[in-house]
């Protein structure tokens, strides 16, 4: 796929990359918050680092 800097394709790709970066940042911040809470509640660290089954992300 050929495109030029600043054209419609370039702009769309930049928007997509920004969107994906922000989703990853949100997911990481959710992970940090959940793990911190579980560790503070003296949960097993192995359990704390697993996905929280009560929270799902749709995107």
C-alpha cells in the first residue's frame, strides 16, 4: 500500500495506531489497579496477576 505523508490513508493509519495505543494503555492501567488491590488485600500474587473474571473489555 502506497501513501504519502498527510494523505487520507496516512491520517487513518495514525488514528488507528493512536486508538490501539490508548487501548493498551487503558488495559495496562486496569491491570496495575487490579493487581495492586489484590496484593493490598493479601491475595496470592499469582492470582493477582491473572485476569479479573468480573471485568471484561469490549472494544
